[in-house]
C-alpha cells in the first residue's frame, strides 16, 4: 500500500518567474559542495537527500551554477532529481567565474550539458564588481556585448529568461530593454544596501531573488540568525531566527523570491516551514528598523 503525500499550497505562496509558476521559497545549491563552495560535499548522500527532500517539500525553483564546486552542484542536482519534475524551474548563472570575457556561451553550454536539459529556464548574467575583477577587469566588461550574447542565447531557445546579478542601479536600468526577468544581489534583513534595486524590480515587475538571504556561510557578512533582535523576535513569535529572517523577506515585498542555501536536512525543513510563520505588525516594524535602506 502506498501512502499518499498530502500536498498543500506551496510554503510562502507562489509567484511567476520567466512565465513559470514558482513557490516563493526556493532553494540555493551553493552550500551543497564542500566548504567554501569548493570540492565534493562532506556527505554526498545527505546532499542528494537535501535536494530530493526540497522538492518533496514544495521547492520548484533551484538556483545553481556550474562553478559551484566547480562542477559539483549541477552534478548533484542531476543525480538527485533527473528526470526532473515538470514544474521544476532551474536557474543558473554565468559570468562569475572570474575569467569570463566572451565565454558566456560556453558557460550556458556547460550548464545545459551537466544538468542534461535543452534549455535553462533562467540564466543570470553575473557581473563582477571592481574588487572581484581587479583594476583592469571592471573596465574590460562590456555590458552591452554580454547582453547581446544573452539575447542571442534566448532567441536560440537555450535560455528561457535572462536575469542579472550583482548589478548597480544604472546597470539594471541599462539592461532592462533586453527583457530582464529577475535580479540577484546580496540582500537580507541586515543588509539593505541594494533596496533601490528592489524598488526598481517593483516598478518593472521583476523578481528580486536575493543571494545571502541569511548572511551566507562566508565570514565577514552579518549573520541574520545571530542578531540578538532576530533571536528575540524568534522567541516572541515561536519561530527560529532563520525563519524570522526569511519571513521578513516574504512579508517585505511580493516580488521577493527566496533561495536560502543549506546542506542540512533540518535547516531545509526549517526554511520551508517559514511559509507558516506570521510576523505581527510590531515585530515587522522592529525588524524593519534593524538595517536602514540607503536614502
Ligand atoms: N548571484 C550570485 O552571485 C550568488 C552569489 C551567492 C549565492 N547565490 C545563490 O544564493 C543562494 C543563497 O546564498 P547562500 O547559500 O550563499 O547564503 P544564505 O542562504 O544566506 O546562507 C547560507 C548559510 O546559512 C546556513 N543556514 C541555512 N539555513 C539555516 C537555518 N535554518 N538555520 C541556521 N543556519 C542556516 C547555512 O548553513 P547549513 O548548510 O549548515 O544550513 C549556510 O551557512 C546560494 O545558495 C546560491 O544559490 C548567488
């Protein structure tokens, strides 16, 4: 006898990304490779189990990159989930592998090959900032030629929708005519530096898919789960600190889609249960005050 699995509304509700319905709580695959995003996972079976459980719990939007590992996250996604559920939206990114000038097409082809798909639902063009690309590199990046290549790849059917990542307000404005569907920049309850980009997403009805929604695993970035006010709010509403951080994002704007990253089944379950967490007006206002958006 089989046990039917009860499937209710996706946690956190739904949104549309590149014309496809997605649950607002998705999954970021960057924590699946080994420490610091390098090498094989500490425990391959757990990594595969996390991906399968994510889908069971309602994730139908997975964010990945060929250079997570490198070559590890995509291989795990393929091993865990192929043949993919029809409703799964796979989003990758190119341009962030530090030596990319004119290699966007090769990046898309590599993702298509390792994920074993004919088309990537969305590909984010990940721009390098000056600190990442070095003094000469930032100037060498020609946004228009990169966007032209992305549009060509979309016209050929290899990409469903184009996103941009790590962009400035000017760069997003410049990219809009290419037909952008989503924006990925760092953003969390404790880091609202890029709030003006969220405003632009709202204005143009684009999905805002923040990376580091919990403050990442990297040192030197404010950890949402460790902030005393978040911990206090979590106790007050009967949730965990991670859930408070994610619930704040869900409540802050309907254009926000979540892709928290985890290598832990327990954390995954916690993050997915965020859809049931309700923050009252007083808690929301306290959390709103933790980080000031720029004027
Ligand atoms: N576009 C870009 O340039 C870009 C850049 C970076 C990331 N991304 C994408 O954004 C996604 C999210 O960013 P991220 O993974 O770097 O950072 P994140 O989601 O902000 O945080 C991940 C960290 O939080 C921990 N964590 C997750 N759930 C938790 C919970 N319930 N309680 C306590 N700790 C928890 C994880 O540890 P455990 O593994 O122990 O749970 C990990 O250390 C990535 O996975 C990736 O797909 C995109």
